[in-house]
C-alpha cells in the first residue's frame, strides 16, 4: 500500500517541482516589485538606497529567471544568498528566532531557493526546452508525414 502510494506520488514530482518553482518565484517577484515600484504593496524605497534598492533588483531579476526556469540553479543560488544576508544583517540583530525577529519570510525563501539549487528547474523549465533545441512536447514523438519520428 505505502509503496504504491510512493510510486504514484513520485510520478507527479516534475509537476510538483514546477508548481513550487513558479509559486515561490511569483511570491519573490512581489517582494522585488514592492521595493522598486510600490506594487502590490506600497513599500517603495528611494532609488539608490543601499542595500534595499539593489536587493529589489536582485529579487526582480532572479524571480523572473526562476519563474521562467532559465538559469534556475544560478538564480536560486543568488536569491538564496541574498535571503541569507538579509536574515543575518536585518533580522538577527533583533533576536535569534525568526518568529521573534520577523525573519520568517527570509528564512523560508532562503531554504526554498536552497532546494531549487539542487533540484534545478525541473522538466517543465524553459532551460530544458532550450537545451533540447526545440519547443515541442516532452513525451510525445513528432511525426513528419511518412518519416520516422525525430530523434531526441
């Protein structure tokens, strides 16, 4: 019974990873946009303010790359590092535990991106399509008339 459940759940891993990557990317995009343009939350910082303004740009660029699945490991590495620095410089001086210093989001983003460093973008990432050199389905062979299917 448990083995059957594990087999069924493992077959959904590529889709679950894609949903995880896109959702965390969208949430991180909101963080960056709120710092840069004040949308969806009005937390705009002045242009050039160190380090928050530049953190907003890092969040914007890395989140777009993570959502699209391009250079996912590199973007996740940079985003993970940014969130670790944010926790240690902004939140840690106010106490060790994230629940006390309001650093829960920084820790959560840090470890979510840490997972993406090792898991990569997954089967539904754009980098998989680019690496294959074509934009067609992942599992369906493409037929051209009476010819054999194209090689993968």
